[in-house]
């Protein structure tokens, strides 16, 4: 459960790092994944989800984590009622599963990726990485901003919520 919580926290941090951050501050020990995400309004939904899942402290841990962080718009694109349902206390385990699917143990930079590779997530399933003429995608989500460095890992901003 601790690894799962860490993964979700990493995801939250990744999403929040989509905000403009100077490289020096992003690499200091005070700029973990969650802090970066919380400092960016584009990741308020992710941060809310991390709080509801109890994963904030985990993603503030040592890591390193790689978080594929969906923006608020990505959460809004889910079918109507999906997000609200996931945020309900009785669906916390499902929320944790979804959030930890966005987190990969270790620090994986964009230069480490190759077309067709898979990476096991904290959730336990694998995501598939595709590299093509239009950029990098993780499952069905496109990476819109890559390599946002945090003190405990890296965030890659994605345009969709990926589901295990």
C-alpha cells in the first residue's frame, strides 16, 4: 500500500509541475513532485485526487518517481460523473488504482524512452510508450510537456487520464 501511495503522490507532483518553474528551484530538495503540482493551477484536480487517495505524503517521499500527470482538462474529458465517482470515499481503492497507474518507479527521462517499450507502474500493470511523428504517447495519452524535474523524480504532463 505504501508503494501504491507513493506512486499516486508522484503522479500528483508530475501534474503540478506543468506550471512554469525555473530549473534551479525545481531541482532543489524543497520541490518534490507534489509541491510542484500544488503550485500550478493546471493540476488542481490531480492534487485533489491525490489528497482524496491519501497519496500526497507518499509522493513527497524520497522516490525517485516518474509521474505521467494529467492536466485538469484531461480529468474533465473523462465521461460525465467518472471523476466525481472516483473521489467518493467508498471508491478510494479504485482512485488509488487509477492514480498509481500514472506512476513508474525510478526516474525515467524522455531520452530514456524508446518506441514500443513498456514500463511497469506502481499499480502493477504496464504502460506502453509510443514514439512517432507527432511525439510521445503513454497508452492513449500524448505527452505535452516532458522532463519536469523534481527533487524526488520527474513529471511528464499528459493530455488524458490513462486507465489500467
